[in-house]
């Protein structure tokens, strides 16, 4: 919807998708490998970190495929 109407919005969407991937991977690594959040999540900190890193990896794959598909649609 927005991608064909404004190239600036397309760039913002493109970079914000990858920024969110980095946020999930970074927060997941913080929870998994450090003691951050030990007071809030004393029992399931490692599980939360692992879940966030897995979600970041899945979101990376989904974002990559979506961008590749959109690029092919614009070319063909």
C-alpha cells in the first residue's frame, strides 16, 4: 500500500524492520548471557532470552524473504 506511493516510507519500513530484528537479538542475548533482569525474571531469564533470540532469527528470515519478494515484483 505505502511502498508504491512513497519511496521514503519504503526505506523507513525497510530499515525499521531490520532495526527491530537487532533489538530482539540484542535483548535476547542480554537476557540469556547476562544477569540483566534477574530481579524481574529470576526463574525464566534464560528461557526469555532464548525465545527472543529465536524470534529475532525467525523475523530476520521473514523480513529477508519479504524484501526479496518485493524486489522481484518491482523488477518483473
